[in-house]
C-alpha cells in the first residue's frame, strides 16, 4: 500500500518537472537567439548602414547633381595619378614589409632565445604607441638636423644633410615602420603551424638546408605571407596620418584628396564616390586572395 502511494506521488510530480524543463529550454533558446542576433544587428547598424549611406551619397543623394557626376570626375588625370601613386605606395610598402618581416617572424617562430623576448616586446610596444606619436617621432629623426643626418655628417659620409622628410622617402619610412608589426604577427602563426618533421625528413634524405627552405618551408609559409601582405596592403592603401604629416604635401594620395574634397571643395558626392572606389578595390583584393589561397588555409597546418 505504501509503495502504491509513493508511486502515485512520483507520477504526480512528473508533469511539473517536465513543464519546468520545457520552460527552461524555451528561455535558453530565446537567450541563444538574442546572443546570436545582437552582433549581427550591431554590425548592420555600425557597419552596413554607413556604407549604404555612402553609396547613396556617391550617386548624388541629398544634392542636385547627376547620379554619376562623382564617378565621372574621378576619371580626370589628377585623380588617376593620385590613385596610381597610392597603389604604388601601398605595393612598395607591402613588398619591403614582407622582406623585412620574414626573417624576424622566422626567428620568433623557430628559435628559442632571449632575443625573441626583446623582439616581441619591441613589436608590441610599437603596436601600443599611437600612430600620430610614431609619425611625429620620425620628423625628429629624419629632419635636416635630425639623428640620421647628424650621424652621416659626423662620420664623414656626407657634407650636406639629406632631404629625408616632407617627401616620399619620409612617407615610405614611416609607413613601413608602422605596418611592419602587422606583417610579423600574421606570419608567426603560419610558421608555427609548419611541422618540423618535414624539414628533418628532407635533411635526412640529403637535401641541403637552402633547398629545404626553398622547396618546403617557404611554400608552406606562403599562405601566411600572402595574408600578411593583404593586410598590410589594405592598411597602406587607406593610410592618412603618415602621408599627411611626413609627406608635407609632396606625396599626395587619394585619401588626402578625399580630405580636400570635403574641407576645401565641399563636394560630398565626389568624396563619397572616391571612398566607394577605394572600398571596391580593397574588396576586390580580398576576394582575389580568398580565391587564390583561402582564409582557412592560413590555419590548416601551414596551408597543406
């Protein structure tokens, strides 16, 4: 009799427990939905909406101009020259960053020493410092009576100071200094993902270290090199502070032209059209990289 009453009591509590579990599942699903939706809504508000406004302005939204006047104005020789120089500046900066970054990343990824710690500290300090502060520091270093020219004159390598700032040379130096850490920190994960067994096997079969590096290590690290190059090129293509300060007006880029279009000409449609052209070029490069290498290959054991 007691067992029957206990079974009846347990049976009476089952629907209540089932309802509690169902309510908790419903709350959990609702919470999961909002956690997944909130980032997408934030991206739509903070990223997609401004781009849509930019597209609308580039086609003459809010003005009496014809829809394609801004894009037609960009076909003028002055803007084509600015665009060509900006591409050249970004391309050369990317190539030099790749050449300088590869041995640094190789050392940090494969050699364990106290030197690596100091290199990492220098890289992170460089990233933490303001772009503006680093750019102005190069004026002090490269000016006619700066550290570099004083050193060259004191050692007798030259009698007259070189013009190293307020020109294209200063812009290249400043941009390479700022963009170099981005290339290094992109290369390191790709290099660490390479299995050292490949190199040991090739060396055991009689291949020279140079041949192992050229035929095995370098191809496996190429996805990281390409990814870093895309990152550096995209950043260099849209750089504003360094060309504006270190260029001194002698290294005008298409980004500086956008500033002049807004501040001096007051032509918002032309500025929006120029911005859209830059955005399309960057997106085309990213799509081309994804077609050639693929983002997932960067973390797939060095692109195997």
